C-alpha cells in the first residue's frame, strides 16, 4: 500500500489530478472502481425497488381466455377503488386486477407455465378473489386440495340472485358474473342469456393457517369485504 501511495505521489504517475495522473489511476485501479460501481448499482436498485414497489391492498386474479382492453382494465380498477383502503399501511391505496390468459386444454409451454402459476396463486399467492372462465373454474373447483368460501352463505346478505350461484359438491363455491356491475360498468357486457360455457365465474378462496392472526388476517378479512361488495353489485 505504501508503494502504491509513493507511486501516486511520484513523478512517473504525473502531477496529481492531471490528465496523466487520472489515466494512471484508472489503469491501476479500474477493477476496484468497477467493483465499487457494481455494488453501488445494486444498492441503488434496491432502494429504488423499495420506493417504487407496489404492495397491493387487495388483489383480484383472472384466469381464462378473455382478453381485456385498456379501458376495461381501467374500469375494473376504478370499480375496485370504490372500496379502496390502505390495509398494509404503506401509505398507498392499491387495488390490483391481474388478467392472466390461460386455457387448461392447451399443451404449449406457455399454457403449462400459466397452469402452474394458477396453482401457485391459489395455494400460496396474495389473491383471495378470483375470476375464471368456465374451463378454469371447472379445473380449480374439482381439485379437493383447494378450500373455497361457501358463497351461498352470503346470498341473502349480498343479494346474490339465486340463479347466479354455482354448486359444486354440495357447496356454492362460484357465482356467475353476467350482470355484475364490476363488469358492466367496465364495458364488459355479458348478456343475460349467455351460456354457462361463455360466462365468467367468481370464487373466493378459503383462509390459510397463516391468515388467522396479525397483518395477514387483516388483509384477508378486508379482501372478504371487497368480495362481498362485488357480489352485492348485481344490476
């Protein structure tokens, strides 16, 4: 280290802070500078990610063949914002709708990956409220490993029309969403006489063991409030 300092001060290195001096500094210490820049970039990105990261207060996931325009996505967002509340305490109100294009019958690599995402979301994801097309609804409701809310228990409280309830294995786990304001106000018009195969279905997943207390419980309970609000909005 002493030799390096002597070199920096020596005539061979050039006058301090001169062009020659800076050139020699870069030549001998460029690898150290690059390491420092790399570490600084990582720290900077971490700070930026924490500042800009969105932590949803409520997440609604859609899986199916339905595609959405920007206007429809904005309409769903605006509808959810009517119930917006900062549950996670980050100072922001974030009600997020995630559309996921997926067909269980497709066997391509992208569809298989989306199927795994669907399973992961129900088993361990943040979403409590799900919208499905008919194939996806059949796929998840036939899986005995998943637990869903019995929405029949909410029918009177929310005013859910009886013909909208869908029974699976003795439990009303789904609701047909044609005529629901979340969709109609967003420009997604599903006619009254739409076939079951073309309808959209809503389910609410059951509570996990880690959602029985603390922040997770508060977030789950608030998602149930939003789910009730959605199901109270039939025209």
